[in-house]
């Protein structure tokens, strides 16, 4: 079974990301490496594997969206001016995650240039459920992000690069 990555560029995020090819390649390699043993990829373990891989590559784990605020909002990872959110949880988290990117962007706190949003595809969720019995019911998926992100265009000005882990 081959893993592939689906991609969606919101507000020219791909062009920005292509100017940072080292980080782009690093993230893609982390995602491919995380899927080496799909039998372990329930939501909790998948997050744990990705956490270890990102930290091993020098990404800051759980940085605050705003270092000057005592808010609980944190990104999953950040390196330089790139923030990464991994979302294997319920679809209702989409809006909150997008607002974190917006808050930290140039239009507000000026801490990031763009965000990278990592989710699985419907096909990947179905594969992990059917083949290994993992529960992915209700999880956000790439197709939903791709469909709904354009509706946020007036509220979200920060570029966001969406990656869907697919089979």
C-alpha cells in the first residue's frame, strides 16, 4: 500500500512554501515516515508518532500562538515562521485551527508567514478503519477542509497549505 499526499493551497501558500523547500521536504518526509506501519495509526498513536518525528527534526513543540498572552491556544509545531497544525480530531476543530493561523499571521501578531494544516483523507480513514479497526468516525478530513476553506476567505487572510495523508 502506497501513501501519497494530497495538497491544497489557500491564498498562494504553495508559492510561499516552495520558497522554503527544505522545510517543505522535511514535513513531507516526516509524514511519509509516520505511515511506515499503518496498523498502528489510530488517532492517538498517529499524533504521538508525528510528535516524535517533528521534535527529532528540531521543530518546536506546542508553541503558544501568542507568546505574550496566557491563552491556551498553541500550535502543534513551529519552525521559524511556519506553523503546523495536525488535526485528526472532530471536524468542529476546523474553525478554531484556522483562527490560530490568522491570529499569529502578519495581519495580527506577525509571528508566522503561513500555516501548514495536516489531516487525513476520507480514503485513508476508511482504509485504517476497514483494515485495522481504528475508529476515525467524525474526524476532519482533507475533502472537508478543501471544500470549506474558501468560505473563510473574508475572515482568514493568512496563506494555509493543506496536506491530506492518503492511500
